[in-house]
């Protein structure tokens, strides 16, 4: 980190070697310097080299003080320039000394670093580490400068103790200064440190970016089915030596899971502008219930940084509607065959299902009396786009409306989410005897009337009656096709 001048010689006394290091500081800033670490040292003392006077520990109001390996200048003053010695003491009374040279540079407007830069040049692929920041506890970088001008823009990725220049070029060469603040006992000090950057990069990393999935995505799955989760990340320009894109399940890397249900496959490729991508697919052979509670996290890492995106799984929503219409008709409680049943079981399916391609739900055919009728009816009705109600005298005279009629009218009127088609199978004449809700629907949309002559040639799908019914039915592929063709 520092500019080293190694001067090794044998002392006449017990000291073994001496090394000199140089620290440059700007006037009025904080400076913390550090004696090299040494094993089995008992204590470290600091001295003014010239006078050999010891530098004591911190007292109220002291500006220069020492504690173990550290020497503080809070803040520096021009007269602090000079040599300082740290002496490492060992248990056998031997010592080891290091001379440190401190240069405090006077503050000048527009100058943010000393003319002499002693920190090693960075010739890496874009990463510039803030020099000496590790000597300062709880330091926070507040600004980076290039040649004393503040750095801004998307090309600069800021880490806690470094910046990364995206795809560095010749024009990025220069003096990079990190300015950070250091807080000691409530007093805030500025510190700045500068190093030279010379671009050399041919392969430069970019801040890793996961293109998909998006963080917090929820993926719909079916239990027992297989699933492939793809994660694609952009990691840099040209091939990267460090390029990891991997999946974790509940923060455990897939390769560490001993479930054979999970497999990972990875490949890399270059895209536009030689951007380097890596894509990893997590293949789950069979979705289990516990997967619905798990976090699936894609992690992308390069030498610069890492990023994550977590997705969760949920069961596929209920399928959409599956019936075009639910048919409500008066139930015959006798064994006598009647026309309404013939109509519901024969004529209507033949025309609406076989010829027009609709799917109907008919009690007695699609719901059996044995089933838990109430809930079966309700479920089927929710999955139906239309409600077809056959109006007959029997339905009107019925003192207790059938359960499905009840629910149908509730859905149609209260929830207002299902369209009703009323088929007047027998001439009702006056509607006064009807339930109020039915009267309301009739008033709003009228009924489609079955005429006696249809009964003679009931198969004729071209009759006005069926045209009318189809007009109120939802569009199906088949019906829209025939509508276009006709
Ligand atoms: C370190 O300080 C000592 C004491 O003044 C001096 O004798 C010595 O020459 C210095 N060494 C270096 C390398 O400056
Ligand atoms: C500090 O020590 C260096 C040798 O390491 C010497 O050249 C320089 O004169 C000394 N500075 C002061 C102010 O004594
Ligand atoms: C270290 O020095 C002290 C005082 O100078 C002396 O009393 C002690 O015996 C010495 N210890 C060793 C191990 O030389
Ligand atoms: C650092 O860069 C400067 C400016 O290009 C150069 O003068 C100096 O020799 C370089 N130092 C090292 C150690 O490469
Ligand atoms: C760390 O520094 C920040 C300001 O930079 C300050 O708010 C915080 O109290 C400090 N924490 C400690 C533990 O000193
Ligand atoms: C630290 O530097 C900033 C910007 O250069 C300046 O505004 C502020 O006054 C300085 N703070 C101290 C304590 O010197
Ligand atoms: C999944 O992540 C969420 C949010 O971070 C967390 O609350 C939850 O405990 C995690 N679940 C598991 C199983 O780790």
C-alpha cells in the first residue's frame, strides 16, 4: 500500500532492522498511520524520531496521540512533517523499530492531492481501491474525484472502499482521489487519498445484472410437473475470468442440495458489443408442495460485485371458465318423459354442442344427484359463462325454487357477473306470478320464445330460435368461424 524503502542493518543494540515508509497528507485533514504488524509483540510505542520523545496516548484535547500500532493526527498541521518511529517491544526486551516519514502538504485552492503520489499505480481492469482507508475505523467515502473533478455517471460503480470503471479506456487514465469522512469521538474529519490509474483492460467486468428472472417474480406451477427456471446475467465485456451464475434454494446452493429433483445447467455466450452473458437453468424434475414455500435465488457474481434475484412458486390459478352455459330447467319428479327433458338432454346438446361447438353443463348429465349437489352446482356455475333458464309453467308454479335457480339468480343479479339467457319454452302469458328477480331480467332483456312449430322440426338449427340463442351465447372458435364463413 505504501511506498517502501527497505534499509536493513544491524543495530549495535537490540533493535534488529529499520524500515522507512512515507505518508503524504493534506493539511487540515485527519491522518492515521500504522506500524507493521508483528507476531509476539508485547506493545508498540511511538516516538518523535529526532527528539526520541514518546508520543502518549490520547488525552483531553490532544491532537497527536498513539495507541498500540496506530498514530493519529487529528487533524494534521504543516509542522507535523517529519519522522516518527514506532518501536515494537518483545517479551525478551528485544525491540524492532520502523521510521515513518510524514509529509503534510499545504492546502491550495483547486489542488486535491500532493504532487507526489506514493500509493502504487492501479493498472487493473477498472477497480480502484481507496488507499489507506483501512487505517480509519468506520470511514465513509463521500466523493471520488478524477484529476480533482467529481466523478459522476453510470460508468462508475461505487463499492464501499473502491470504485469500478465500466470498460476503462485511455481517457480514464489519471489521478483518482477518494474523499472520505472519519469520525472520532463525535468530531468529523475529512481524509483524502489519491492514486494513479492507467487503463489496461481488454476484458472488463460490468456491474453484474440479472436480465431475468425479475426479483420477487412469482411463477405459476402445477404440482408434480417439471419446471425449468432460467437465469441470465450480463457480467462484462468479453470473457470474464470470474463469472458465476447459480441458483440457491433457501440460500443453499443447488450443488449442495442432496435432492435429486434439482439440476443446474450453465452456458455462456457473447452478445451485442461483445457483452458477456451467462445463463443457468435450474431444472426441477417434479414440483412438490414444499417448493411452494421455498425461495429460489439466482446469484450472479463477477470480480466487481454480486447481485441476486429471488423468485417463488405458486399454484396455477383456477382454470378459466370451462362451460359456455349452465342449464337450469324444472326437474321432473315423475317417471313420465316430458318435452322439456327431451329438449335439455337431446335437442339442445345436439344443436349447441354438436353443431355449434359449445360446452354445456346439465344437471343429471354433468352433475349427478349423488354428488354433494349444492357445492357441485355452485362450482360448475362459477365455471360457466352463461346461465340458460328454461321458463315453464312447472318452474313458475313451483312453490320452492330449485337450489340452482336460486344461486343462478343470485349470481346474475347480486354479483352481476354472469349473463342469463331466458328460454320461454311454454307460453307463459302474464309474468306476474314469476319471482321478482326473474321479472326484472325479463323486463331488461326479454325472453327467447320456443314456438310449437319448432317442436315439429326441432333439429333445424337455422330456425330463428337458435339464431337468437347463439346471439346471446359467448363466442367460440367454431361459432366465430362459422359466423365469418357465413
Ligand atoms: C531512523 O531514526 C533513527 C533515529 O534518529 C536514525 O538513526 C535512523 O537513521 C533512521 N533511519 C532511517 C531509515 O531513516
Ligand atoms: C526523515 O528521515 C529521512 C530519512 O529517512 C531524512 O532524509 C529526512 O531528512 C528526515 N526528516 C526530518 C525532518 O528529519
Ligand atoms: C528486561 O529489562 C528489565 C529492565 O530494563 C530487566 O529488569 C529485565 O530483567 C529484562 N528482562 C530480560 C528477559 O532481559
Ligand atoms: C505510476 O504512474 C506514473 C504516471 O504515469 C508514473 O510516472 C510512475 O512511474 C508509475 N509508477 C509505477 C510504480 O508504475
Ligand atoms: C460511523 O460513522 C457514521 C457517519 O459517518 C456515524 O453516523 C456513526 O455513528 C459511526 N459509527 C460508529 C460506530 O462510530
Ligand atoms: C470536508 O470537505 C468538504 C468538501 O471538500 C468541506 O465542505 C467540509 O467543510 C470539510 N470538512 C471539514 C471538517 O474540514
Ligand atoms: C424467503 O424469503 C423471505 C423474504 O426474504 C423470508 O421472509 C422467508 O423466510 C424466506 N423463506 C425461506 C424458506 O427461507
